């Protein structure tokens, strides 16, 4: 029977209350669920969660990331567990540094939040091999993720290991810890049919195994409609309010484990963004239409695929457009708009959870989802599914204007606290300042990689070996080499090499003769080049390179990569070398010598840099930039390779692989400005022509392509840092710089039709509802610089009808001539009026401005709806 707990709460108490998160501490917490929500210590909760993956950032970043997530209105931090990091070899475990999951969970607890632990242990997550350790591939008779005894054995051993670690530290809610949910498996339904009769038994076994570990908290399976009781089936995707079939039992709540805040990007494809408005709309729709009570944003902070951890073709930067960007900065307006959404839902959360739900038609594409309490409480969400037009609807004898594809939240069924399409939150803009330049050839030393011939190899085979099974994921690279006698005076021949991934460089007698690569959508490619052969013995060396292992699909252990066919055509004759004596070298010589470390680099002979050559290691040293702001390596002048700081890899780069739009794949977008269209391909921000000279560097960056690669501050020493790069192509290291990343601009835009800040509801709700008077609750532009910075200059201000947005703006037909002066200056006489509000933005870290004549001392166009747009510089 579904357990319903009706909370007899007065409207004012509901509005002013909101849930208080307690992430553990003291005695254990009882976590159960029914068909409405999770129930923690007898209390129903609507929970907002965000994914932050501990190995995609560094321990020194964790406190700040979690704190900003909490400030953004989150109740829960969710993370995967990364099996291949923790058990790189059978029975050998690593839980140190970035892999210290216990410390990460304890930091969540210390900040008073809950945790959701997605153990998997298959995770996908655009993580190499889906998080599975590659040594599983060599277990005799294994079939991944099926009713297969070898796989189930190792999966159970690791899952038990993680659960026992958490229990030993008292980290489950049942022990007083923060973990309120765990996940077993991951999106298995996508491939279940491929295993036929071996699929369903595996699902049942996984559920029974997990529940049998007795964690005292619920388990879930995402995208698994047949999740066995008591495991909860959950939704993943972008529009779960529309696509989720619902829980597979009336006794289970509707949970959303992955609400994508952006999209992961791969080399060679255009980036696709998701707007704050679209995320807010579908989050609110899930709560209204599906009675959703748990929403997790994937990702809330994406971070960096450090080292070789990204899966096939996936960029080093991961979900940079999340509410917290790759560097940990708050990304506005996404972070702030979602914070307002959370606050609006919390105003009426108890009514949403305990009230009786029903819906009303308000028009062809409009409806109201109403929740009615037994003591007069009422909350409503008014939905406009029309994506093109504003619509005025009638609800309970009042008119409400609904923008296209939007939802208005009425915590009291009367007053709009929030509309998903009306963004009042500021937009912020990142910029870079070059701090260390490496623009002199004297600053660089080089070590050229040795191209091995057949005689240099010790691993031999009479056929082409599969790449991954040969390298065992210890390196991206595998050399294939053979030699053959060419008895002809005709030196021109055609070399043809077919490969399944991902990159190929071909050398004939030590000289590079051609390169080719596949793509994320099609890993199969063929290099075909005219080559010159010696009359006599020739050495052919083919370097196959991977850019991450595949991370998904059925029968992952059977996936093949590397060279598949090699032929040489000469004098109308084609010789096939596929089945032929081959020599192999796993990895590059520089990798074997660890030339990227201090010790390894001292054991090889480096040369002075004169000109760029393929397959070259570059070395230099630098002192750490001062301050605490994030820093990044600008690699816009390089080709393809990997970079190390003091022996630690900051990830792969592939500048030369352009998108269909002709831009490098990891282009650094300054911001994607608010749009009601939801999903879009970003454009570079248009820059206002009146920007001051001291932000010219940002304009220059936009013209140069922003190709920044995160350098965690914890990787650095104060002085004498070692920077080493491997470049496979003809990159020019003299164009490299180390840049300081900062937020330098904040911009806000609201109209007088925008709802006031949700926070103002709590302070005025009692008197406003009692007197039916919301006059004093106004929309406001709220500007806030990052900590340690202050508004130094107002770049633009217009009260009236400004046109455009924070990316490109101008004065409209109605404009107060006092706009800029009012925003800049203190309360006093402006024109013939005395302003009633002290604004004084300049010199302050934050300020707020309402679009009203009382603020600006005049009404520039009486009777015309007005807005305000303010753009400010933070220094």
C-alpha cells in the first residue's frame, strides 16, 4: 500500500519553511520510500542533486565545488565509482589523491549534504572502457555484463569492496552518514536484448547481490524498466517529464538520475549546448507531470579528463557548460536560474508532496498541474507547451502570461514566484590573461621520438594484432613494422592501410609519408598515399594511436581496434601484407623512459629547438603564476598529443581536428547567452564596440580561438615546474602560453514582467499574501562579482527598452539618459528627481537595480513596459 503522509502545514509556514538538509552526523537515519518520494527519518523530501566526479577534479577543489553546489540549492552530490582507477590490477587497489572517494564523501557530509553513490561498476560516463579495468578482458571465458560467472564474480568482489569501505567509515545514512542512495549497473536496458536469455537473469542477479549487501539505503537502476523490487528504476535523459514511462511499481518514487545540463563533446564535432531555460522547464515538468521528487543534474561540475581517462574521441574538457565550469567557476545564468527554480519549488515542496494532484486544461497546449492540501494549501504549475508563442491563460479567475515553452510556479496558486523562461540571473564572462609566455626558441628543448624498424622489435607475429589487446591500455600507441624487398626501378608506389582507430602515422624508411584518422561516428578509415620506395630492402613503420577506449555497447570485450589490412601497389601489382611477419613495439620510447618526469627527462639527451618535427617531445620550465585563480595551458599552436606538468598528465589535446564549422574541437567558449530555444550550437559572443581598452585581451582571445587546457593548481610548485609535451604533428611550441582564468564581466537584464527574486518571497510573503499586495516585490538586476573582485566600471546601462541581450546590446527607442549615472553613483539628485534607492554599483562587489522610475529618477516613456540591462567590469 502506498504510504501517504499529509503534512498539516499552513501556507505561510510552507512558504517560509523549506527542507533543511542534514547530510549525516549523530545517529543513523532511516531512508525508505513509497510511491511519492524518498522518506528520510519520516520526512518526505523533494531533492535536487548534482553530479561531481571526484577524479575529474582535485582534492583541493572539492570543498569549493561542494560549497557552491550547496549555495546553488542542491541537497545531494552524486558520483560514479571508477573501477579501473581503483583496481588497476586484480586485487591491487588505489584510493589515494584524486581517487580518495572516502575523503570526497566525507567532505559532502561535512558540508551538510547527502550523497548518491553510483557504484555501477560499469559506468560509461565517457570514461575509458566504461570504467571497467582492462585486465577483465583477459579473464578466460568472460562476457561483460551478462549472466556470466567470471564477470559476476569480479563485479561482486569490487562492489562488495566499495560497500564495505563505506560501511567501515560509517558513510551510509543508516549509520549516520550522508549516502542515501546507491546504484547498481548503468543503463543496461540499452543493451539487454543483445544478450538474449543471458540478459534478464543478470539484471535479477545484480539487484539481489546489491540488496544483499544490506547498506540500509535504497538501491536504484537507471534506465532499467525491469528493475526488480525493491530496486528503483530511474530515468536518464534530457526530457524525463515527457519520456519517462514512470516507476515500474506504484510503491516506487519517480527519480531522475541524469538531467543533462549540457552535452559531452568529441573531437571533430560541433559543440551542442543546453540553455538554463530548457533545463528549468523540463525539471519543473518532471515534478509536475511525473510527481518527480529527485532530480540529479548531470553534470553539475564536469571537470577534466586528466591523463588518458576520456573514452574514444572524447575531449579533455568535460561538460564545461555545466553550472560549475571546468575550472570551478559559477557559470551564469545557468547556476543562478536553477537556484531560483530550487527555491521556488522549496516554497511549496510540502504541498507538492502531500497535496492531492489534479490537472486542468488551460488551452490547446496549456495545462495546470494543481496540488491541493486538506487544510487549504494549494500549489500550481502552469505549463505552456507551445514553443513559439506567448499565451495568456485563465486560472482561478486570474490571468497569467506564459512565454513560449515555459512553466510558471505558483506556490500559493495565486502569485508567480518563478517562470522557467524568464531569466533574471546575471550572465558572467570568463577571460584569460597570459601570464607565462614560451615564445622564444631558447626556452624549449626537444627529444625526437625514434621510429622503430622491424629489427628493433621483440614482439613478433605473422598477422596484424588487435591494438587494445596488445597494449592492455598502458599507452595510446602501438607500432606495427615490417620490411620487404622492392626490386624495381619504379620508386612510386601506393601504400594503403585500413584501420579501426583512431589515428595512423605512416613512415617509410624513417620518413613520415602520411597520416589519417577516424571519427567518433566512424572509426573505420583508410590511409592511401603515394610513397617512394628504395630499390632493395624497405622498412615500413606504422604508428597506430588510440584516443581513449570505447565506453559503451554490448560485448565490449570483443571490440577490435588497430590495423586491419595493409597493401602496397607497385607496377600494377598489389601485395597484401596483412598476413606477413610483423614486429611490434608497445608505446613510444619517450613513454618508456618517462621523459615527462624530472628523473626521466634527465636521463635522455635533449637538443635545442630549431624547427617543428613530427613525433617530438618538447620540454621547458616555468614558475607558477601568482595568486589563486585557475590557470590553463594555451595550446592553440600545437597539433595533437598530450601534456604533462611535473610528471602528471593534464590530458590529451587534438587542436588540428576541426569541427564541421572549421574550428578546433576544444574551442573555449566564453559564454552561451540565454536563449528560449533550449538546445543550440554556440557562437562566439559579439563584443560591444564600446568596451574599454583593458578588456581588449578578451577580444583578442576570441579572434585567436580559445584553446585552454586546465592545469590544476595542486600540480604546481612555486618555482621550477617541468612542462613536457608530446606532439605527433608539426606543432609550434613558441605559441604556447600559461594563462590566468578569471571572471571579468557580469551582466544582468530583466523586464518589469519578470518575477521578483524568489528570495524576496520569504521576507514579504506574510504581509503580501494577507494584503494581496506584491507592489514592493520587484524584479531586479542583481550583479555580483567573484570573491576578491569589485565592480570597477559600468560598460553599459539602459533603463527603458534596450535591445539585444548580454552578448550584444544597444539602446532602444526608449532610454533614460540617467541610466548609467544612476547605476554608477550613490543616492542623490539625478536630473530633477531624487532617486529613492542607493545603487552605487561601482566599488562594490554586488548590487541590485530594479527597472522602475523610482530607481532612475524619471520615467522615459510612460505607459511602455520597461526593462533594464547593465553590463559591468569586475576587477
